[in-house]
C-alpha cells in the first residue's frame, strides 16, 4: 500500500513539473509552413486526420469521379451489310434493296438481293442486323431453339462455329429456305424457288463471309 502511495506522489510531482515547464513555439518561415501538409502540435507529434474526416474526403472524391461511358453496340449501316451478300456464279445479281426497319419500338437494318438463273430459277438472300436481342420481333429468337415442324418438308439443322439455324426444303428440293442466327444479332435467310437440280441454296449460303460477320459483336 505504501508503495502505491509513493508512486502516486511521484506521478503528481512529475505532472506538476510538466505544467511549470514552458514550451517555446518554433518559428518556421512562411514558405516552409505553406509546403508542410501534416499538422504538428506543440510537442512535435504529427497529427493526422481522424477516420471520420478521412472517410468524408474519400466520399467527396468518389462523388467528383465521372463514370466512364458504357460503349454499346451499334447496328451496321445497310451499306455495310451489302458486302456480306455473296457473288453467285451463273446467276444475275440484281441491285440490292437496303434500309432501316422499325416495329413496336424495335429498330434494325436490313439488306437483300435477288439472283436470277436461266430457266426461271431464283434465289433471294436477306441479311439483318438487329444489334441486340431486344430488337428482335417477339418470338423470333425462339425459332432457333429447336427445329421447326413443317409437314410435307424436309427439315434439317444447319450449325457451324459461327452460328446455328435450319434448312427447310420441299420433298422435290425445288422450294425452300435456310434461316441462320449469328451472335443473337444477325440473321441470314437464303430462299430458293423453282430450283433446278443443279442449284443448291446450301452452296450459296456457304459462299457468305460468316466468319467476318460473326467477329462483329
């Protein structure tokens, strides 16, 4: 007990001496003071911002940050789509039809052309750029989930590394079409009518630059 009292008395004496000691303020040139960022108290201890002030500064910094713009896909122009129409040997290629389509607040670009053969055979090729899934007509994308049921027609899958689709031909292989989807964005439709035995719409479809079209996201 005496030891505790003794230590207490010594502490009071030390504190009393500290109060009586005068601390001379340091005179610092104005130029140096302006460059110093941290604040010092009279004992020379560096005072840093409180956690609350630091958090407030970080919040203000975040508020001042400008969010980066989100880059969204844009549709190809009809003129850009024209280059994906194939050149078919043995057929007359008519000038393409091109334009922009709108329906129920949906928007897409399209291009098409006719190929005419001697003897009355003909093929039409359509290329559409919906540029995002929401622009497809309702139920259009569902057509590619499974093969369609077409009584009286031969239906087969058309699938490769660039996309998926299907081929529908009548039993005589005279009339039919290929419908193909790429990146949930582009559709290709190749239609044939009054086809002779020497004309296969699959060969025309294979001549299209699917690789380049699929590289566009």
